[in-house]
């Protein structure tokens, strides 16, 4: 069963929960949108190992685009609720029951759904309106959120205050999630194995998971 952690997103507590574990926003470095193993997985694992050794996040800052997205998130969420005639619920951080894998969807929707908000550049918003790149671009993240939360579907919404929004619903892809679980197990086992080796070298500040 997933564990829901009641912490504000982007807070110190939220950051601390993410130290050294794969999260859905990084799943593209483990599995490609087509279900193949990503060539980036070992580099990603090493970054997570470094976080455990340092006991802090390597990326604890917000880029200008992240800041913009955070500023417009409330507007995007309000428009989604209006268009879908539904209320959403804030969420902090969700982990698998062993605490080794996590995700941070933007909202819970009803009993079965999630909402993931994106605030892209104007030209990217046009790309999403005219094609199907929105889901393709975030497929590992979205299926990862469904895996961790055990929910049935996720709506991804691309929002720009001056351009029509795009909302696409994605349901669980059990075959893809099965592949994802295998690759995630490989990564978490690799991290545990290498952490055990590093601890034999005398490091004793590492975060335990």
C-alpha cells in the first residue's frame, strides 16, 4: 500500500523525503517511453547514492521555469476544476510501503485519479495542442505516479494563461508498469549494494532507507 506523507511540496520536509530515492520525475532516466531500459540509469543511481552519502538533495533549488509553474499552478488547477466540474485535493509526497520509491502528483482527483500540471513555453503549448507529444513527453513520470499511488488514471494538463489548455487522460498501462517495476528493482538493489560498499570505506553520515 502507498504511504501518503502530509508535507507541503517544495518544503524542507518534502525535500528530505526525496533524498536518495528514485522519484517519478526521474523515471525517464530508468525507463524510456517505449518501455526499454534507459542508458542513463546508472548515472541517475550514482546521483542518488551521492545524496545518501551527503544526506541532502543535490538539486534543492527551483529554476525560473519551476518558479513560473509554481506561481501559475493555482490558476491551472482552478481552470481544471471548472472545466471538469470537480474538486481536487492537495497532496505532498507518496512512497511505496518500503519507502524506496516516491512521487509527487500535483493533486488527487476523486478516489481513482491524479492530476499532473505542466506550464510550458508558448511554442510548446502549441505543440501539445496540435499533436500528442504531451503524453509521450511524460509517459514514464505519469505511469510511475500510477504505480506508486496505485490509482487508476491521471489527467495531465498543459496550461498557459493566454493559450487554450490541453487535458489528456492516461490510464494504467500494466505491461509498462511491470517493466518499470523490474527496472526500478534493479536500480534500488544497485543503490543498496553500492551504499553497503561505501559504508565499508568509513562513511557514516549516509541516509538509511
